């Protein structure tokens, strides 16, 4: 067995958004030389996700594919967007104080509880079989990284790992 890893960075806006990382993942697989095994796409960020979904050619004015926007719309009914302090228990005063002191964060940056909840529902990784040098994604499947933290633009990381032969 052989393993390889690679990370990419993405600049994300101050809104919930998805990014198609399929081409990056496919290039990583080609570069690895591995033809059969398992590939993992993973995000270390606790308000982000990685998911597999069909490509939807139509988009919103922001460029969000309609199926992914529909996903966000449904999820907003489960965990409504955080609009003000006290809407959720998190973040509490200790978290806000520590974030300001230890990470130089503004209090309003803590209004991302919905992003953390959605990340835990959707998951921060996907494992994809690799057979004959091809990711097994189905006819229309794509790999998306989602930043569910809508309080500020961020630089985010997606890690790819492959294990196989």
C-alpha cells in the first residue's frame, strides 16, 4: 500500500458557499500514480463540510448551483442562520472573550453557530473508491467543499489523502 496527501486552499466569501473541488481531486489522483484504493477529501474547519452531489448547471446570481442552494435553504430550516447574539447558546461570553484575547477575533465573528451545526450534520469528509484510476462518483457526481460560516471571508483548506496501489 502507498499513501499520498495534498492540500489546496480556497478563498471563501462572507456567505455560505460551495466550491467544486472535483478537478483538483482528480489531478491529485493522476499525480499520485495510484490506480486502485480509497481517496478521502477532508476539511479541518469545524464550520465547513465536504459532500458529494450532482452538478446543477443553473446557478443563483452569486454563482451557487441551484441544487446546492436548495440544500442550504432546507438546512436553514433545521439550523436558522445566526443573526444576533443569544439566538443560540453558543458562543457564550467566555468563548467571545477568549476569541478576542487569543485570536484577535471580533465578537460578531462568533455568530456562526449555524455553520457549526450544519457542518456536524453534513460531515467534514467523504471517502471515494478509486478503481482503474477513476474516482467512483457516479454519472453526475461531484465533490464539493462547503464553507458554512457566513460571518467573514476566509482562507480555507481542503486536504486530499489517497491509500492504494
